[in-house]
């Protein structure tokens, strides 16, 4: 696996703002961890506090299907 | 409490039980046993499929099934003594299927595959067959079909003449067709008017395999070993003296051909022959609901018309044993019978890396043990699934996702909602009322009234214990957690002075009687003895009784419940699969958490057994049936004149337990209870509630997420919608809440969760 490989990329579409820091979220590097497996992704992240936003469609879609696949490993 | 999640990087396996035990368990399942007809046939004709194909109108497919057992289908079908027919199960209630007439019709109407087969290679070893007669004819057919180059030494110059002389009972068209098929193969006829031993000795050395007719064997003075059809001293294949039965000749020829195969490969002919000949079958066929019928008459040629053959074939009940599958949604869902399922589950436990495809099926059994009573041999699929779950837990292969909600709910019952109190004024109590977690969660007012009634009418003191018996941990395969729960409960029973446990739930009664140190009775036993309180009233319309799986094997409990229902004035309707045969509502074995689809099918099946409303004696059953929009009432609701109403959602189930505990502490033990306050108000719209129920998100999960947001100020503003989004990780789950805020009031628009943890990198 190369260092830059991303399993999922999502743009902020200029729609999201961190309430705590008052700045727009930017596309940032994040990692999903489950059952000792890591999946690098790019998601909207607050550049100051690092809040990573996981939208509903992602949580109930791809994330859920990967969870289920890993649970049977 | 947080339960530690597993890792996929641990590669431990442990076999569930030994290979011998597996075989022993599999043997109990008779689904694969031969039907009576096939078992009686020495050639083991697949009668079910043959008749099934005819019933479907496909005579060519039926003939293909028939030709698997013989190279001479016309001759065999016209001369076969049909042992299969005598054993047809339909004779138990009426007339059996005319199998030979169907075979003859199939051979006449079906189209035979005359091709020698593109991929069938001519064998290198050569064979010679000396003599004539039925055995020799069948043996020639068998050898030719196996693609041996065969030379036949007889007084006939072709196959047709040989068959015609051997089978005078068969019609000319049939003989011609059988001969034509064999003529396609590598067969040479050498005319030999009278065979002699000298001629035999002279010719035999040209060939690798030698076969002789039984009458020529006598001339040669040979003696054949009937198990392998071999004259060992001379390595000559033959048969005992010519049999009268056509089927016997066909069978002997088949055995002889197998011996030829093994000799050709220089293998001992006695070994690896499989099961030959007729065999005993252990099959069970349920004839309930099958009407007796008579065979259709066939023509003088022993054949049917096309229409009559189809009608006769449709009478076949396709004997097989699916007693367990019929009553079990789980087995129906996975379309597997216990033997197959057991093997796959067993293999699943041995997988070190890769996908464990049986994890979900293992967690989808309700462990209700219905199969143990529906199976004629008592197959226990529940035990297999439970052992598999325990195995998965001990080897670190059990995912937490299917059971975590239920385990946390048990934890909630035994901590926040737990209550253990002696009756006021008593230092030792003779009894302790143990209503069960689901009874308190679904019908708290009924529990309240029941406890008040027991303390009023029983002497010696009645303590109360609100908690979970540990069934949830047991079902999840978590033995350590179960043992800890049992230890904790036993400790409390000891503090109460070892009282007699009055269980309010059949499952609790079952679990506690097995694992607590105390005597266990049911509240139903008490009420049947002391009578009902004032206001007890049955339903005014006929009702069906849904029995709990906790009462399986406990006829006393099942009968007591019916007695109580009748005493209350209920008119009970009998249903299929009631009493000991009752199916699970979908709560048992934690199916409703691990596989909602199967749980829904289970509840639906329970609900559909009767058009009438149901009464139950397990609150989980009442709840599951009500969720299927089936009117259902628990016996205790009728006894205490209560109606728990529409089923509570997952949050209300927790709220009910807390409220019951607080009410009891306040009103019975006069203790001051401080309710948990969050300091802010949250509004859940009906759609949000439904969404949360569907996603198994509790209102307390949302409250804690918002509480965390208030402490950290961490939230995202969705500028397009103006909604705020926040999250909080609680144990192994991250909860997300989408909301709008008006001062200290939060209106929740959406909640979702995921188990993966997200971090920045």
C-alpha cells in the first residue's frame, strides 16, 4: 500500500464550517480504524481542531459495508 | 462498561468438537437418507427425480435419470420385477405409485442420448465377453458404456439378436433401440456357435479383461465370488448361475463392470466399491395431510398415455424428511437442513484467515430447540449454533456488532435498572419475585401490580429482584459474562436468605432453575394455587396460546398456562405448532439483533398461525407479535387487568425499567430518588424516533452526544441547511446527531452511527 493511497475521497463543497473554530472545513487526511485495520481516507476536516466530518450517506453506506465485511474476517 | 472489540489480526482456531462427534451428530439428520423406493432398488434408481421429471412433463429428462442405472433401459423397464414399487410409502394410506409403468412410458416417450459423448475417451484396455444370456447382455452394455473396446464371442452376430434371445419378454422396438445405442460404441461380434474351454483359452490372451456368461462359467468349471463377480483363480468376471430376475442380472452386470474397472486400473476389486445393492433406509416421511389415492390404470403394454403418466407421477409425494425445516424459519431462510448446516458451521470454526461465511447464520438461530421436538430423531441445531458462538468468542472470532446492543441492555438491566430489595419489615424473605428484564421493560405497571399482589397475599415475605437472568450473555456465547451474571445473582439471593424464586418469565425460570442455587417456581404456579386477584379477566373473544420457547419440554408449565387462561374465561383455539412445537417469536437467541430479516420472518410465522389474537406468557413474545400488528396480550396483563398497549421502542424499554425502579423505591420502600437531569431539553420528531429505532440508537445516546457537544463546543454547521452536526464516541460506537438549536432546546433531525473509529493522520 502506498503512503498516498486513499480508500475514499470527499470534497467539502464549501458547505461546512467548524462551529468551534469558525473556519470552513477543508479536504484533509483521516483514517478509519476498525478491528485493527486502517483505511486512509480524505474527508472534510477542520484545519484547526481536526474535527473529521463523516456524512450520513458515508456512515450508512460504504462504512457500514466495510464494517460488515471485516466482522466476518 | 465497554466490551472489548475483537481484532482481525488474531489467527486462533479451535475445533468445535472432534470429527467423530461431528459424524455422530450428522448421522442424526436423516434428510439425505434414500427414499423407500430407491433403497429397495439394487441399482438405486433415483425414483424421486425420475417421477418428478415425468410430473413436469419432461420424459427425456426422466429417461436420462433411468439410463444412469442401466445401458438397456427398454429391456430393464419391461422386465424389472420392481422391488421399488412394493416399498412405496403411499401404500401406508392407499395405493403406491406404479413406478415400472412410468419407467416404461419414459423409455418409450423420452428421447435417448445416442451420442457416445464428445469427452468420453475410448479406453486402452480391451475386453472380451464369452457367452450369451441376460447377464452377458447387460455386461456387454455396461462395458460398452464405459468405452472399453469389447469383443463378444457368442452365437449371435449382432447386439439385436443377442438381446432378442436374452429378453424374450421385451418388444421389438425396445430391443432395437437398446441395441442401436450400444452399436454406437466400440463393439465387435465374433460368431462362435458353441463355446469350448479350448477356444476360450486360445482367445482370452488377446484381451486385458475377460468376462463370461454364467452358463459358460459352469463349462469352464469356475466359481464366482458374488461380492465382486470374479472367479479369482483365473481373473475371469462372471456371475452366479443365470438369475431369473431381470433386475438381479442388471445388478450383477453392474458389479461385474465395476470389478472390470478396478482390474483395469490394477486395483483390488474388493475395495472402494461404495454401497452396493438394496439398503435399509432410516428416512421418515410425514403422511399427515396427504389424502389416500388410487393408482391410475395403465394400458395392456404396461405403459401410460402421456397425460396419465403425468397424473400418476403427480401422485408421488417425493418422500423426504423436512420435519424440522417445516416449522423453522431459520432453516427455511438459509435453505439448509441440519446435517449440511452443521458441517458448514463446523468448517467455519476451522477457518484461520479469510471470510467466515457462516458467522451470520450461526448468529441467526433463535436457539429455541423446536428442531429437537419436530425432528423424528431429536436433532439439536440450537446446541450446534450455541457451541459455535462460544467457540467464536473464545477464539476471538465473534464480532461484537450483532450482540453489543443486547449485551449493553443486559448490563443496563443489571446496573442502572437493577433493584434488589427485601419486603419492607422482613429480614429474611421466603420468596423473591424475579419478573425478568423484558417484563419490566414492556409492562412495568403489570410488574408493579404483580409485586404488590404477591406481597399482599403470600406469607413469609416476598423480596423483589429487577434484573436480567443472564440469558442474553448465554445466547451471545459469552460464557464468562454469563457466569459473572449468575454469580452476581446468586450473591443477591444469598443476601435475601435463599428465597424461593418466583419467576415472571419462562426463560428466566428455565435459566435460573439450571444455574441458580435456589428453588425456582413460576408466578403462574402461585396464581394457579392461590387464585386471581380482583379484576382478573380473560378476553371476550377466542384466542390462541403462543407458547414460549422457555417452556419447551416443560409440559407442566404449558398446561398450567392453559389452565390459567381457561380459568380467566378465555376460549382457547388450537393452532398448528403449539405447545412443545411452538416456534420462536424472533427474540430468542438474540436473532432480532443479529438478523432482523430472519427475526421478522419468525414473528410473522408465529402471527400467521391463527387469525385470532394471541395470549402469551413471555413478554418478549407479546412484544414481537404486537410488532407484527397482531393483537397479543400477556397472561399477567389479563390477571392484573392491565394493558401494556403498543410496543415500546428501544428507548422506552429502558425508560420503563428506570421508571419502574424509581416508582417502586419511592412508593414501596419510601426512598428518595434523584432523577437524572441533563440541564437541556431535546425534542425528537416522530420521524426521528422511527429512524433511531431502526438504527438502534437510544435517546440517551443522543443526549450524551449533545452533552459532549455542550462541553467541547465541537460541531459542524451545514451552511446549506443551517443544521448543526456533532458526534461522540461511546464505547465502540460513534454517534452522530444532526440538530437545530434554540437556546437550551435541541430539535434532533437525524441520528446515525458507525462502529469504525475515525482519526486524523
